[in-house]
C-alpha cells in the first residue's frame, strides 16, 4: 500500500484546490455571488419607508369602526368565494383551498372581535 508521501521523484500531483484552473477562477466571483444570494439573505433595509401606491387610496377621514366593518365584510366575501371555489377542486388542491378559507375566516373573526371591542364601553 503506497502512502501519499511515497511519490516518485519528478511525479506531480494535480492540485485539488478550488478555483485553480483559469475557467474556474473566472467563475469564482459569480459563484460566490450566487451562493451569497441564496444562502446568505441580507437583513431587510428598514431605512426605506414603503410608500403606498396612489391608484387606490382609502379616504383619510374614515374612522376605525367603518374601516373594520368594511374589512370584516370583505373577509366574509372572500371566505364564501374560497369555499365555493373549493367545491370545484379535488384532492390536495381542495384541501389547500379549504385551509385558505379557514385562514380567511379566522381573520374575519379577529376583525369582528375588534369591532365588538370598539363598541364596548371602556372599563376603568
């Protein structure tokens, strides 16, 4: 059994170090960038504030109760639509749509509770 140190004089061992060949060296930067992009996600930049689009804007004078009531009605409609659409599906797609309908319904319940809390007298 020969060992790595038992090489004959004058024989050369091919290097196994990465990025040794010329084509590999050219791709080194691109490979590292791709790996960093997918494996090292950067922290979100919180300095930029997200400005909402101006195509659809909620009127600034609307009170919270009205906004919550509209949100509750919208969620109720979405729940009905998801439930009806799920009846046209089969298998895992149907289960996925029913799960989505349940999440919508839970959002509707939360908004409904917020509406109830707005209407309840303040306890001191």
